[in-house]
C-alpha cells in the first residue's frame, strides 16, 4: 500500500504550491533557470549531507559519476547560489504556507492526529518566537536591526513558529509560521504580539475550531491576544510571571490560601506501567 503522505506525495505538494510562482525577471537569453527549479533546489538541502544542494550534486558526480537531482528533487539543473537568491528574493516566504496546511489536512484526513489530543480532546499548539538567521555583515529590509553592547549592528530574522505538540511525543507538527517584520513593533514583546495576532487572523480558521488550546510564554499572553483566540474558537494556556501579572498572581495566591485550587491526577498507560501526574 502506498503511503498517502510519503516522500513522493510530499514532494508533489511542494511542486504544486510553487508551480504558480511568478518570475520577476525581464525575459532574455539568460533566463534559462526557472523560479521553480531554484525553489526546489533550495528545499533540496534538507535531503543532502551538505549545506548546499548544488555542492552535494558536485560531490556525487565526482564520487559516483552521476547526479540524482532529478530523482531526489524533480529538477534537471540547480541554479547557482547567487542566481537562486536573485530568483527567490522577490518572493515572500508565506507563499509556502499552503504546504504546511495541506500536510496538516492530510494528516488529519488519514487519522494520524487522533492520538495527539489531551485535556478533553484538545489539540495543543505551542507558539513562540525564534531567531532563524542573524548577521553583522548582511542587512536586508525585512531584518530586525539592533545595536549590540560591543558596538556592531546585528541584523536578525525571527518568526513565530506554531507547532502541534503532545505530552510524551518527541515529534511536533509544524504549522505555517508568522514572520516578524520591523514594522511589527519597537521591541520583542510588541513584535511577537503583532505577529501572533496576524497568524491567528490568517490561519486560525482551518485549525482553531477543531478544539485547539494555544500555549504561550509570558511575552505574548495578554488580554487582546487571549480574546482573539477565544473569538476564533480556541482556548489559551499560558505562563504568567508574578512581576508582569501582579493581579492574577494575587488572585492565585488567594485561592491557594483558601483551598480554592484543587489537585488533578492524570493517568497515562504505557506498557506494563501507569504514570500518574499530579497538577494543581
């Protein structure tokens, strides 16, 4: 039986999503490489032992006398790094959001997400900001620039990266990220909040109504963001530090002092043993 979401199926999803991508170049004799080949070649780095897919093909040609770019990625030629950047720079990373959503839909359709539900059949989606590139030498219009203590200006790129998580499961399922732009705010807190709001407005509709609890840290948890999650049919479970949520911390302390916070025991069977987790 063919795996409905095997490597070939996933490759087909990527191919379908990038086929409509436009070519922003002026047509001429030097437009041999296509945007689609550049995109697939860039993604091919995840399936090679080299940080460059093109370099990996060179080593394979020298070692085995042939390349496997067509078998692996479905492309005949992979553009040079500079040409690939020229082809892909005008495009927005969000154009790959459909890949994440289609994979998520496929996993749900085939019943492979049935076991990642907890807390009254809720699906947990962890949201947090992460830095995926930084440089002192390379600066772009979409990078967040900040002055470091030792003098040089650092340009970094960050994103909110929502993933479906489940206790006891080491794997996560990626959902479309929300890339943080310079105009999103003046500091880390503002940026993450604006990006989180944008993500819910764009992607909560196919995800949140299906019983979703959003997990967040102290920075991104506030009344407007929580209200937006509830508006889209989701729930919120977040960390609240005493120094930044004084009123809530006082109420929790009051409830504990008056025995208003009860203990909850959760049992999870694993082989011959049963794990019991106590929480309050």
